[in-house]
């Protein structure tokens, strides 16, 4: 594992962070924490994870933008009532809900909904990037802080 992280750590973190921000249910925080415990640069580690996670969210946004109706009805099999409920919630909380795209379970659907409801790419990417950066920075801070406590 150590050899793998030495040679593939950042690309693996980018790929895992990217996948974690699509509709694939994986997590990337564990790898970020492991890399920090292995003395990788905290700024670079958070930057790579944030970039990968943001680009994964942009992919989900694009799927929503270009394949929204097909995706909603045929792939995800979301009925009209659930779609209306999601639209009501989105209208109520608006694009600011994208700051919470890092949350498990609801984050990916928020990104998908941003595409379906045609949120501009600039606004979408800024809000999503901000939320994901804060999340990874907090994970890094907690990891580094706990390392100081236990060493």
C-alpha cells in the first residue's frame, strides 16, 4: 500500500474523488486522511481532492443538463410526484443548496438537479467548488490535528 501511495497517490486521490462525486457510491475522505498521515503536502492533497470532486460534480451536472428527462424517467425511475417534490425544494432553497453538494446521499442528486434545472455552469461550479473545498479542508484539519494529539 505504501509503495502504491508513493507512486500513485495523487492520481488515485483524484480518480477516487472524481468517482465519489458522481452517482457512484464511494468515498474519498479516507484516502485523503491516509495521504496526510503519510506526510503528503496538505495543500496539494486538499487541492487534488477538491479538483477531482468538483469535476465529478460537473459531470453529474452535465448528465442532468443533457439527459435530464430521459435520466429522470427511464434510468432513475423517478415518478412525477418525486420530481415535483425535488423541484419545490430546489425552488425554496435555490442554487445555494449546491453548497451542500458534498453531503452524502443528497449531494449527487443536488448536482444532477442543478443540471436538469439549467443552473449556469459558472454559478454551479463556484458553489460546488466552495462547498467541496471547505469539506476537504475540514477533513484535513481534523486529520492533522488528531495526528498531533496521538503522536
